[in-house]
C-alpha cells in the first residue's frame, strides 16, 4: 500500500526551487547595482577600468542569495550581468555625439575590444557564481 501524498507535499519541491530562484534574482539585482556603483567609483576616482566587476557581483549576489545550486539562475545572472555592464559602460562613457541610452544601444558594435572581452569575462563569472552552491546546515548532515 502506497502512502498518500498531500497536494502540499507535491508542490513543495517546485515551490522551494522557485523561491530559491526568486531569492537569487533579488540577490543578482542587488549585486548588479553594487557592481555598477563600484565600477563607477573605480573609473572616476582611481582610473581603473574593471568592467567585469558588475558581472561578477551579479553572480555572487544571485548565487549567495539562492542558497542552492541552479543552472537556471546561472543563465538568468548572465542576462542581468550583460545589462548591468552595458548600463555601466553607457553611464560612464556615453557617446559624445548623442548621450542617450537608445543611441548607445544602437552603436554597441562600435565599442572597444576591451569592453567585449570584459563583457565575456563578467558574463562568465556571473554564470559561474550565479549557479550558486549546495549549502546544508550542520543539522542536515548525517
């Protein structure tokens, strides 16, 4: 005889995964904002172009907040990292001809090779860190 499984037990694994992804998204957004701020401060006051920082912090924030491992969250973090890094580039280095974000986005193909390499590095870090890791408390260990 099979034990009966309530509907709340059946929904638990999916809802906990969704909750982890939502926590990860919130962490990724916070990491992205912090990354853009740190990048801006480094560019303006130190003169260091560290474009991969926003991407890395998106991944770190997302992976840490999720408290579990998720390939889906890693992919979401890549998208958020790309947006954060493109925004940071525009915020700090808009085109002189037209400083609008729309014009900047239309002319992304004119950006330097250093930007694109940094975007790849930041996106890779966002994916790697954004996947998170399995974290168990000492009570869960047998």
